[in-house]
C-alpha cells in the first residue's frame, strides 16, 4: 500500500524556520495538504493543493510539492505553532495520511 | 459557516457495532464528499473511507472493507459511519471531514470517542 513518510519529531527555536518533509513515491503527481492538530482538538487544514494557505492561516506557513517530496515550511516559528502536523495526499482516489510530525518550539 | 457536528461518545462490547452520525450545515451537502478518519489514542490519523452524498457512492480503505458501512440522509444533511465486529483496537476518536476528491479535506467534525471494552 502507498505510504507517506514524515519525521516523527522536529525541534526549532522561536523565530527559526521549521521545514517538515513528507515523502512518497511520485507524490508530486497528486496534490498534497497539510493539517495542524493540537492536543485534544480536531485537525485544521493549513495548506491545500500543494501551496495554498487555508483561510485564516498566517503567511508564515507555506508549502511545496515536487518529485517525491512535499514540504511544509513555517518561517519565524512561534510558540503557538507547537503541534502535530500531518501531510495528506491521494493514491488511486483513496486518501493517505503521513504518520505525523510533532513540532516542538523551545 | 460550515459546521460538522458529530454524535456523542460510545462504549461498546467486542463484537458489537457502532454507528456515528455527522450532521452538516452551512453548505450544500450534496456537493462535497464526507470522509471518515479515525485516531487511536496517541496515534496518527487513519483514513477509513468516503461517501459522496449526491450519489451515495462510497470507497473505503482496504483494511476496513467488509466492516465499514457509510450512508447518508440528504433530507437532513447527515452522514453516517457504521463499524461492525468491533475489537479493542478500534478504540479511537472518529472524525468526519468534508472534502473534494483529489483536491482537499477542509472542515472537520469535533470527533466521537468510541471505546471498545469488555
């Protein structure tokens, strides 16, 4: 079955740039999305169609998708960005999620 | 505004079935998919399947085929997900989420905790 691979964790200092990768075979051939999930809450759409920011999402969030890798970049990371992040795409019309990356801001 | 409101928490015995509802508002129900996604305690998101309310067509992940049934009632803009033959590993929060096939999943329900325990 198709898999999307993310690093389990990433730590950054406030103000630094965080880049979370998502790898999958020919991932660039389908749209990728990114979701932010804080503890005890439902996921929130951050990036869709590779590069588009969802409504209300700050400009410091950006996305890219090419070849086998999609990337979520958070510029000037803030403490409030600490959360789990999941990539998502499609394989034969079925939804696939990455395993998630726990972003720590310290 | 778009809203997806799910039914309340459930406790079930192993071998039983559970049916979760997802009542939508704020958009045209028949124009978007409804996806079902679950999250076991401390784990990641797992896609279960989707239903296209306009036609009633469904598709599901291989691991749930034969055990999951997704339906909808267009008269009350509500989607349902029924999971049968429950086992302890099915203990999870179950989410419904609005989507457009191959484009995005953009709004989520609040989640429904299903606990399977003897």
